[in-house]
C-alpha cells in the first residue's frame, strides 16, 4: 500500500520564508534601527534575490525529478510544487519591484 507523498520540511520552509518576504516588503524611511527593523530593512533586501534564485532552482530540480519518475502521484505533487514555486517567485518579484525602482533612481 502506497502512502501519499508529502511536501518535505525544507521546501515548506523555503515557501514560508518567501511568503514572509512577500507580505513584509522593505520599509523605507526608517532611521531608528531596532532589532525588528534591522531584520526588515537590512536583511530582507539582501535575502530577496537569493530566495528568488532558490525558488527557481528548486523548480528546475523538481522538473528534473519529475521527468525521470514513473510514479504518477509523485509527479502530480512535483508539478504542483513547480507551479507553487513559480507563483511565489512572481509574487516575490512583483512585491519588490518598487524597492528596486527607488534604488535605481
């Protein structure tokens, strides 16, 4: 009897971290660097491009796994995760476009 495949913990953590960066984008104009503002104002812009590349790399790796697998249930899960990674990537980039536009102007 085959058990239903589940989403691995590290992949869930990657998607959760992407969701946090989508919901809490960079906050401009703060001069007071308390602990929570430092994480939002300094760490989020640094980790956004890295996280974007990780999401895209994970989607490519899932596509490779999916192409070499014969398990239909696992292929459906990997297809769902590919789409989820791409959706999170688009949302992440869209939520940070204003920051990068201000940075370059």
